[in-house]
């Protein structure tokens, strides 16, 4: 289920994930506490590419981890695909992430003994899903969009870094998750491979209707997104729709001042 959120004009937009009053505090005692998130309210629109930006220590990765159900907030609520994560026990939360959330990390996390195609299909096999006609059609569509049709029989060691990250993206997409979280997905890539991967993330939104949320500190990477959330000191500082590069520079400069 995808929630809808009212807009200022009275219309509604589909929402893939929502946080209200999200707080995350590490440590105990006033002298040792670190406030990573301070009452964050945010709606992540479905079918769009959202980037979360901010300096090191701003809380952007903590926000993503809480939204993805990888970390428990100290206070507040998170809903993904209409499901309140705080109401799930560990077993149910693990199953929910497996069935509804895709992940792409800086390290590719591919199994070296499996081909690219086998790595892509691995989440379906781990979930006990039979690879039938529908699953095979989704696989073919994803590898086609990501330009991997002629690489599915190759081992990870036979692929470039950019190709390996595309395999990781395909693996995240093949199960048709409600949302894909990408944590610094271009951090281990050169500029050419980074542009290639970001293009394919954008294509997955445009051509597959996927919802992608990417944490990045790179201005060039954020420029590929439809929406950019700027976080500073654990709070949402700006939420920009279809920003230009100049608007991004201005927003980040304002927060750094």
C-alpha cells in the first residue's frame, strides 16, 4: 500500500515512506549523548528519485537507516508502504525488508562464485519465490534497462566496478520493492562509472516506476535526483523539488555558513 499526502494546493501525491518526530540519540547522560536526529518530519514521494544530502555527521545516514528499518529510532514513527515499522518485531521487520525494501551500498556485496544473473536473482531465491514467467520477465526488463543483458553470465571478477554496481542495483530492483535505498552508491567509483550508475538509477525511476532514495555528499550525484533533502545537525534544513545545480550550491552554502 502507498499512502497519499496532501499538498499545499489540496491535491495528493503518493508517498512511499513517511517519518514523524523521528529522533535518534546515541549514548547516555547529558555529557555523552549524541543527537543524530532531532524530531525529523519527512515524506518521501513514490515514483521519484530523492537524494539526502548533508555534511559528515549531519544525520543523513542515520535518517536513511531508520527509514529503511536498519536502525531503531529513539522516538518518533516511520511508515514504509503504509506499514508502521515500530509495530513490527525483529522477525517481521526482517521479512518486511526482504519483501518490500531494496538496498544498494557503496560496496557491491556480490557473491564472487555466482554469475551476475545469479546474484540478481538471489533475493527471490532467498525469499523462497519460484522463478516463474512473471519473475523472469521482470528480470529481463531490469537487466535491459540497466544495460546488463550481455553480462548476466559473467562473474563479478569479470566486470568493471560500474558494471558490478549495476548488478547490485538490478538485484535491489528485481523483487519490485516499494522503495530502494542507496547509501553512497558511487563512493567507490570513478567519475565516468559514477555517471553511468546514476543514469541507471534515474532510468529505474523513469522506466520502471521505482522509488529511489539515495544518501550522498556529492553535489554531482544529487543533481541527478528529482528531489533533494538537505539535512544539517539532525534536522531537515531544505527540501528542494527539481533543483538546479545553482540552487543546490546555494542551499548547501547556506547551511555551511
